[in-house]
């Protein structure tokens, strides 16, 4: 039946979000209130947002619909068991099938046998676990006949521009990104780079803002003077697409962790396309902030967010790690289900896409098991 696009009304925009709105309108580009998984009205036992701004530190009212209050309770109600503080050591394999996971918990080694194993450690720990699980039959690691496990790491750009307003903003009030523009995800005029980006309003808490200022070299009295202007600050931050490059990768290092396992070695560098996008974004955000009334504008150069790649999805076993169902080409009961399966990334937050892929993969596994085909490669139909 017909329904609104979103089940809850948009949040009332705070002053930080209105800075973005004014700047975007002055530049003649579209903007919108940000769709958030944060309640604007009661839902079950969860209260609506109280706009205190501590979203990244945990939500006292459960208005923030994180996995803690959504997926995990549903999974437990369906019979799942959560084993916290456990470290997966390696995946056991026999021939072309995996049989379970070795892990350590409470100071003891354990082995969990499984008909299907789903790896969801994200773009660093997923390839690390697959590489750590190498054996005589799979010397390069599991699911790695293509040699691509760990390759094509992508980290979205997350640069920011900041400025000082004449009137108080108090940007800590409410969720930190209540408005955004995706104009440069769609427009190509004047671009000298491939891909796109969005930018969002910002609201860092005082400790985080002090850290950013200290990174600029401010300390002592200079830092205190700048922090006194905290309530007058406004900022914009991008989520920018980066292109997949085989040389950006995760491998195993010689250094070992507390469990005696090789830690992940991450090799990553910007390319010329990334740098051109960053320059373009800084110019656009500076114009937007200035048009909204900001002064003393400065740019935060080095920041990234949302890793992806390293176990890429594809339609050819020679050029990918998993198929369209997130199923390993090499081992039919090994599944990889997180941001590492993205063959490319975009100029938006990937969280909802990862959740959609997880739901889809769970449906595939359930259907195959119901048909008695849990270990056979069977195309979804």
C-alpha cells in the first residue's frame, strides 16, 4: 500500500544544519534533511531523540537505532547466541569445504563446528582471518584462488572545512549530521575527477574539537582561546568515493598480536584522482561556508572513513573473491558479508547497503539449507 518515503518525520534542523542549507542555496545546489536511523518519535520502548549530541558515544534513550537495539535483539530472539570477547583465530577447512572456526575466549581455545561460516570482520579483519586460515591445500589463504583477498582496499574520503560564525551555533545539539547535499554525486560540470561525494553538516563534541585544534599545533593558552569560540563554529565534511586500486591492500605483517597471530599490514595511498576530488570539495565547501556567513575558514586535510574492498564481489572467479550472493567461489559453505565485498564504493555512507547485503545473504543461506543444498553451489532462483 502507499506509504511515506520514510516511516518517521524528519528531525528539526539544528543551527549547524541550517548553515549547510544556507550555503547550498546560495550556491544554487540542492540539499536535504539527512535520513537518520535515529527516532524522531517513540518506537516500542525506545524514546525519541533528546538532541544532546552524544550519538557517537552511545545513546541513553535508545533513540539511535544501532545494531545493539535492532539486529542483535532480533537475532537473540530467533535463537542466536552471542559470544562476546572472543577472538577468531582461523577457519578450519577440509578439502573444498569449511567445517568451523577456531577461537579463543576466557583464556581457553575453542572450536565451533558449522555447516556454513559467515565472515563479517570488515575490510581489515576479514582478509586477515582468511589469510590466517591458510593450509596445505589453500596456501594463499581461504577463498583466495584469485589472489585478490586483501587487494583493492578503499577508504572513503572524509575531509572537512571549518569556519567561525558571528552568531552562536551550538553545533553539539542534536545528531551531528542533520543536513546534507549530494549535488556532486550527480553533477559532472567542472569536474576534473571520476566519482562523486556528498557533504554533511557537523557537530563534534568539545573533546573531539579540541583534538582537531591540537592537531593544527594549538596548545596551552592558544588552544583555550580557540576553544572559547566552540559554540560559534560550523563545519562541513565530505564522504567521497575512492577508486579501487590493487596496490591498496591488506597483508600479514611480521609483527604479532597478543594471541601470537600476525597483525594486518595495511598499504594505502591516495592517487591523483583522490587529490583532485579533495581540492574540488575544499573549494566548494569553502564557498558554501562563506556564503552562509562563516569566516576564518580552514581545511582538515587527512581523514578517511568507511573501509571497503579486500574481498570483492564479481561474476568471474578469476577477478573476484565472492559471487553475487556473497558466497566464496572456492568454498561453497563459506560466505563473506560486510563492506569488504564492495567492488567499488560511492560518495555516501555504506551502512544501509551493508545491512541490505546481509539480509539478502541470510535469505540465500536459509533457502539453500531448506532445499538441502547448503554445501552445493546452486544459483538463486
